[in-house]
C-alpha cells in the first residue's frame, strides 16, 4: 500500500515508469512496461556523484488483442509498483 511509504522531500530518489504501446496492423497490441527506482549515488572516497543510478528495476513485454490490452498494461504497472513498494518496505523497515 503506497500510503505506508514515508516520503523524504530532501531525497533525490524517484520512480521512473516507462510504457511504450504499439498497435500492429494485424490486430495485435505490443507493450513494453518498465518500472525503475532511481537515485543519486556518491562514489566512495571521491567527490563524484552518479545522477539517476538505477537501484531497482523490473520490466515485461506484453502482447494481445486490443479489447482488454489497456487494462492488462495498467494491471502490469500496478503489479510492478506493488513489487517495488514491498521491496522498499523490506529494505527500509520502520
């Protein structure tokens, strides 16, 4: 449940969701869905930072008829987001 996450407004962490959907002339849809957790990382013993480093990601390619394709893509984004939240809460217990 997203409401259980604590938000630190000073953090530069962010979730990046990418969805690319194509409708093919043969009546089939194709989608690539990616969810990434990004953050700024400091390289130890240096003054260097890595902006937008991926620290968690998941993705899938979906295919199917257009009749329920939008719902399937939406459910995939929801499932991936729930996976991210579960992993975050496991790594950051209260």
